[in-house]
């Protein structure tokens, strides 16, 4: 604890640090219009890049969009304003976030609607990786919120902010929501939106607590109202806990499906080991298995596989089997002596 206390003491806010922090986070005065224009332009460009990165299933393109996306700044500004007890600034920063979120979803919706190429919501990794958030995403978001608040508060570590932007996903899940809505995939849209909401509340909570620990409220010259600040953070905590409920359920479902898939793969390989068939693919989802095998001849009875599953799991599991017949041909044809 001594080392932690020393780190906190070495990085605490002083009154002279506040104007510089306010200049970074709060777009006020003559430069407000310019800052908002820059924010809108960067957000539009990052949305287009992220959307087409998702449509092309390109991880590198999506990462590029995450680096230039400016959405984290007003979220951190909201957390800082709440710690400082300035609800006026907090509401203005939050309004920028809300308008930005709506804008990203709208642009992604339009891009998805006019995109002429078929999009697979089952195989596109940029989509599938963002429609089923789990508690792991919440943990990453909390850590990223701490890192983001710390990077913004200290000029000598501000270069780490792009790395924080990559670690936490803000624009890409909103882009996935817009694309999903344009194709009528409402379940995927809600899942990716849940990921954004998770990241949003996590940044507010972790970033706000970081600012408090570093003494922002004491160093600020604002007229602090403890009850207002306490109510604001209670609201954020409740929001984070509410988000954690579906994330917990999703995590349990993923763990259950993963265990079923792992055990079913072992049973399937034993089931096929005396035949000329090979297991190509096996997926598990909500006690339903989809299995693909390939080979020649007649596959072993599916009932044998199902009975082995019943011995392993004490619940009903439905199996869908797809058999792909294969032939071995050689060229040139070998001539007999």
C-alpha cells in the first residue's frame, strides 16, 4: 500500500493543474465552435472507417478508426465535471456524447443500407465479436476508464491515449448497431449497443473514481456540492451494475456453450474414429449442436453420438448433422503393369 500511496501522491492534482485540464476537456469560450467542428469531423471520418472496416471484416481498418475516434474525450469530460461538482459542464459534455452516438448509428445505418455486398452476421468476426459482450468486456472497460482518466490528467503520459482508445471499443460497436439495424438484425444491434453502454458507464465510473483519488475535487475551485456529486455517482454505479446483469448472463451462456462444444468435439472424434469420416466443424449454442463431417461411405449412426452426449450431460441436446461426401481422385491415372 505504501507504493500505491506514493504513486497517488506523486500524481495528485494541484490548483495550478486545473486550468490546463479544463482546456483539454471542456470546449468553452471562443474555441467552442472550432472544437465541436473538429470533433464532428473526426467522428464522421472514424465512423465511415469503422463501418467499412466492419463491412470488409478488416481488423486493421477498425483499429485505425478507434485511434482517431474522439468520443472518449466528452465521456471523460463528463466524469471530470461530476467530480468537480459542475453539473452544467457535465450536462453539456453528456449532450455531445448523446448527439455523437446518434450520429454514428445513423451514418453506419446509411452505409450499411447502400452497401451492395452481402454481409454475413454469422461469420463476420468484426460483428460476432461485438454482439455478445461479457463480464470480460466490463473489466477491460473499467481498466481503460482508469487509464483514460490518468492519461488525460497528465501531460507526460498523454501519448498513451491512442493506446487506451484501441483497448476500449466505442465507435465500432455503434457502427455494428447501425449496420445491424439497416439489415433488420435487431438482436445483433441490441448486443453491440449493450457493449457501448457497458464501455460508457465503465469510463464514467472508473474515470470518475480515478479523478477523485487524484484529488481533482479538492484542487478544483468549483463550489462543490457533495450531495449532488454523491447522487451523480450513485446513478453511475447503479447504471454499471444494471449493465453487469445481462453481461453476467451472457458470460454464463458463453461458458456453458464453450463447455458443451469442447466435450462434444471429443465425443464426436471418438464417434468417428472407426469410420472414414472427419469432423470439419462443430458449434454449440443454447443446447443445440451444429456438426459438419466429411468422408466417403456411410457415417456411423447419429444415435450413437447422441447417446454418448446424454451420458455426458444431464439435459436434452439437439444435434444437427451435415454430411459432405468426398471422393479421392488422382491425375494422371496410374496404369496397371
